C-alpha cells in the first residue's frame, strides 16, 4: 500500500484494520453501505456544475477513493449493478460498451507517476491500480458523524458543519443506491449517494436522501486506530 502517494497520516496496518472492520454490506433497505474511502472532488454543500448541460443544475456528490485494488471488497455493490444491468438491458446484460463505474485511480494520475491521465495531471490521494467510484444525487445526502447517542450518530446540518467535516481527504463511509439510466448519450448503471458518515480526519486533498442512521451505520467499528487525534 503506497501510503505516501495516498497522502495519508494513517499507516497501512491502520487502514487495513479500518477496512476489515467495516466491510461492504447490503442493508435491508436495498442500499449498499460501502467500506471506508477518502472523499475527493466533493460537491456536498451545493451542487456541482453540470458538465453535460451548463443550462441545468448539477448534482451533489463526491468521488469515493478506496484504499484497495479491484472491486472484490465491493461485492454487494458489484452484484447490485449486475442485477440491474440484466433487468434493465436484457439485450446487453453485461453492459458491453457502457462506462464501468469501478474506475482505476490511474485515471487521476499523470503518466510519469504511473498513471494514465491524458492531461498529464495528478490529483492528491489517487494511486494507480486502486479503485474509486463516483456517487451523486439530485438532493444533498444526509450526513452524520460521531458521537453516537442511543445508537444514532450525530446529524450534520449546517453548511459550515458540512465543509468542516466532509472535506476532500476526510475518511467517510457512504451509503449508495444503484440505479439504471437509459439515456442514449450515457446508458448504464450508476450510484446514487444517499448518506455519508464521517469516520476520520486526514490530510486534505485537492479537488474539490432520507435514511435510517441507526440501520445504516449500526455496527461501524471505531477505535483509536481511526481516531485522527491519536496520531498527534
């Protein structure tokens, strides 16, 4: 694990423990709670720009930059995507020719650093070979953080709280929902961002729905290994 390229305060052992303690799971709601990820290119206080149509409002969302390769640790999310592909596109059940939502972080790294970004730019926290996804939504996701009170995490409500807690580089656990789009310009299965739980602070990086918090985040493991304050 290239923690230097990840620009993280955490050791590889601490990150592996954080991921192992909070695996990807399918919730009773059908949503998917993901393993810990770094936030990047966040649009959580307000919608981002609509790059496809500047006359229309963009979406809330963020890139979720995972500290592992492949999508094996995202198996429930992979299954949700595959099931939707089969149900929505029976003539193309594997999604051939569609964009793969499980992206290689090499796309955000310059070729001279082992990446594939054609613009030759590198973005902080991305490591070639590791996976990231983009999760967006038309509405601001619900956001939560410790401490837990009677099993419920603390709600993050104000814009100031959002920007303080959910900045690029912070560790978070996201709840997403797979959805299908038949738009001719970009058909496929994508991930809607439902909720975020602030897990830990870390070095800041460049770039910029209704949910039951007890059901979504119950069982998350938090100990000193994911307490940024313990690192100083």
